[in-house]
C-alpha cells in the first residue's frame, strides 16, 4: 500500500535522524497517529516510542505536519501564517504569550512587533539572547482585530502547546499576561495576584509520568508598554527566574 505524503515526510525525517545517532524518545500525542501510521510495516516503532534524536526534529514535525495545515477552529480562516514558535528547542527558559498579532501573522514568528521588541529587551536584561530561549503562544493563529482568543479556540489549540512543552521540557516557563497564566494554571485568579511567585505547571511527560515545571506568571510586554510603571514588578519576577536558573544576577 502506498504511504501518505505526510507519512513519507516523517519517515524521511526519521531516517535523517538515524544518520546522526539514535536515541529512543517517546512521541507526543498529536504526532502519534502520524508516526504510528508511518511505522506500520516499516518496523520503526513499538509502543509509542520512536527513534528521533532531536527535540528540534520533533518540533519541526509537529509544526509541519499538524499546525501549519490546522483547521480545528475558525482562526484558520483569516490567518496569513500560523505562528508556531521561535528559539532553542533545548531551551531551559520558555516564554508563553497569548496569540499572534498583526506583525506575527505576517511573518509567522511570535513576538516580533512592539511587544516583541520589549520582550527582547527583557530577555537581554536577564543576560540572555532571545535565541537562547523558546517563545510561543497559546493560540497559533491571529485572532482578528487582536481580540482575545475565544474559549473554544484555546481548547482547540492547546494540545499543540502542551506538546511543545513536553518536547522542550524547559526548567522554567514564564507565562506572559493573564490569559496564558490562567490557562496554564487552570485558574480564574488575576495576574496581579498570580505574579511574584512560582507556581507548578503540572503535565504528563512523554514517558507518561506526572511531572511539573516551575512557572512564573508576569505582566505581558504589551501591558507594560501601556503601563510602564509596572515594569519594576515584571523585572522582580524575571530576577526570581534568573535566580532559579542560576544565572548571574546584575550588580546593584
Ligand atoms: N502578543 C502575544 O501574546 N504574542 C505574540 O506573539 C505577539 C504579541
């Protein structure tokens, strides 16, 4: 039987990976169907693990095979590009925002507009480069007129985010703004009360173990552009993150 084109692409990626050494890594849930399908008759896979040696490859497969063609909610109708994520697949620090805006939709890259410029400065103040971190959003398509994503849009899109987190397994997540913080922590508590301390983001890892990642909620850079007097609090939050990551603290 002829395999589907997407299955052939996954197989090619897996073959390329094998050339650089094999590590058996469990496959995220949204990819399982693709890889299981591709593995039939190919003997690549048993019980949900597959020979994929890089987080980058897993992210690329998730983006190419699942997100780019996604039509699970109405946001697909008006998008120019899906906006999957940007940065180091092995990052220890992951920033999660709400959803792409105008510039992000045009370029297909998260946080490249005005809020993104400020986020870059916040990252630089931590002594890091943007490309040392991983940056993404709750929803991968721009909500029209920059409205908040609706509940059903968030529900449709979050499996992708959960798989990004499962693949990257950062040491710390910084949730930017109320929607990302509330969604990830499954709470209705406001950002003003959530920020300033670490919370646990609970999830099931690729080996089906219940684990958690330290999550710091802080103000969204777009909010900080409107309310610059709150920057000090955001900086306090980021310094707590630096301390947890063991990064050198700025001299007073
Ligand atoms: N705001 C967000 O939440 N995400 C982006 O990518 C850009 C602006």
